């Protein structure tokens, strides 16, 4: 039989409460018994002192204990001036005058039981039960500076009368009733309490099942600020992240399909035109087909590299490299391209002749060429591109700063998202697939560096790459 968390919680509350109530019951019962017995003991202690003083006086009058051996209980009652039964007492006086003991009183007429034990100087019993004298608290009876006897007070548990027993019984009964009432109250209130505590867990369990089935829009209500409330907030944050990832995945698939459709449509159109005789097979037509195939191949390669980076399977062969030299090698093929477009290319790397970084030469070259491609495609003709290399606090910084057009500040962080374009209407022939900067970010992060986009003072965008230097800046 499967026991739910509600009943387990209910049983836990009930068990803990019963244990606490039982402990309280035992402690209170012990406290009442102990307190009551201590009270009786203190009262009898005072009475024992009175009897001891009177016994000393009586011993002085008689010179021995014979008067007590004859009628011990009657004599003790006389010393205490106790009249448990007047008729019996008067008869005792009368018979005492005759030199004989009083008649045996009827059952129930003996008066209160006296919690004392009286011994002579040789510790022979004069009054009381010697068997009960083991734990008695004795006091010496002194006559002319000598100990002539002992009087001991028995433990209170030996002299409780029926009235006192009844008092303790009633107290115990009241405690039992109070304990049962508390347990009943716990049973009544713990069930709804357990349901209230478990309700958020049930809600979260149902939401988890929905989340597992693909319903990423599910949310759980946050009704408290405790651990369950924090768990609900964390669950909602996780669901939101999964929902965003799912939307990004769908958008990613849609964007990839769209990117692949464009060159494939161009290829199909040109090939169909050649097949139908609309266009003749010329070197220009073949070059056009080749260009579209190259573009499609580059797109597939970029997607493959991003997939490898996501899987952690992109290999890096790192070694100590001269960052300035690697940057110059990447710049060399682009000189003529920038001149043809009318973009003024300025570099500031001559002073940093030796900056050693631990990096993969091929990936580093790919990083710089992607950044150069990005500036070349998006910088207007007649614009400028400034590349700076500097080192500070063990970090090498490479800035690619170009002129207009620029990017809104809110869009700068999204430049490194996959397939993202600032202008949806921009031609893909000039804008590319929007994967270059995403690949740059993966390469930089794999080298323990950072990459960021900032507004350029020249009206364009400045891409800043920071890489750790292997050694000191020279």
C-alpha cells in the first residue's frame, strides 16, 4: 500500500506531538508527586521536631522508655495532643489510670498513621515498623547531654493516607484527560495542516509532469516566502528558461531552413534556366553557380562549427603565438579589398611588437578574418576601420572600430546571437548569415577571453576582444 506524503507528514506531526505530550505528562506527574511529597515531608519534619522535644521531656520525667513501650501509639498521640477518636481517647485515659491498656479500637478508629520510627539508645524499636526505618531521616533524642534514643521520619511514600492518595489520583486523572485532549486536538488540526503544507508540493508535482510533457508555459503560484516559495520561484525560472530555449530552438531551425533555402533557390533557378534554354552555358553562368555553391558550403561549415562548439567537440591545438604577427597575417589579404570599397584601414599595432598568447593559430586567424569580414560588409563605402592592439594588466586587447552605419545600444549585445541581423531588410549578399560573430564568441570564450560590442566614436561599432597574455606585456 502506497502511503502519500500527506499521511506521512500527518503521522510525523502526530508522533512528534504524542512524544512531546507524553514527555510533558511524565514530567508533570513526577513534578506533582515530588512537590506534594516534599510538602508532606516538610510538614512532618516540623511535627517530628515537636515530638522529639516532648519525648526528651517525657524521658526526663520517667527516666526510661518503659512508658512508651507499654502503649507507644497512645503515648505518641498524647504527646501530639491528637484526638483521632474522642471516645477511644477518653477510654484510653480511663484504662491508663487502672494500669492497663485501652481497648482495641474498631477498624478505622486508629486515627492518622504516624510516619515516625522511634528507637532507644541501642536502636531497638520503640514505635513504628523497623523494616521501614532503612531510609528514615533520624534525629537524636538527647537527655543530659547523652543520646538516649532516636526518632526518624519515614519517606513520605510510606505514610500517605487515603485522602492524600485520592488527591494524587485526581491530579493524575486530570493530567490524563488533558493529555488525551491535546492528542485529540492534534489529530483534528494536523490533517488540514498537513494538507496545507503539501498543497504547494502537489501543485509543483503536477507542473513538473506538464513540464516533462513539453508544456513549458506552465507556472506554479508563489504563495509564501519560505523554502517552498523559493522552490516555486526556482521552478518558474527553470520553466521560463526551458520555454525560451525551446523558442530559440524553433527559431534556430526556422532560420537555418531560411538560410539554406536562399542559396538553394538561386541554384535551382539558375540550373532550371540553363536546362530550359533561357540561359546559355557560359563561363559566367558556371562561375555564378560556383559562387552560390561556395556560399552554401560556407554556411554549412559555419553551422557545423557552431554545432561542434555546442557539443564541446571543437578541437583546439594551442601553442604560444605572437598575437601581433597573427593579426598582421589576417590583415594582409584584406588590404586590396578595403581599397576597392574605399574604406580607409588604419592599424595601431607597431608598438606592441611581441604579445605572446596561448592559442590555436587556425582559430585565431578565423577570429580575425570573421571580424574583418564583418567590418567590410557593414561599413559604408568611404568609411574607416581602425584596428588597435594594446596590453594592460596581463590582458591583450584588440579593437575593431569602424564608421557608420551604427547599431542601437539595445541591439549591441544581440550581435553575437546566431543568425541575428540588425536590419531584417538588409541583403544577405552583403550581410551574410549572421553566424560570424557567434563563431567569434565561441572562439574567444574557448581561449578564456571576452568579446563585446560598443558604440564607435566614428558612428559605427567597436568590437573589443580581450585575451590573456602568456607572460608579461612587452
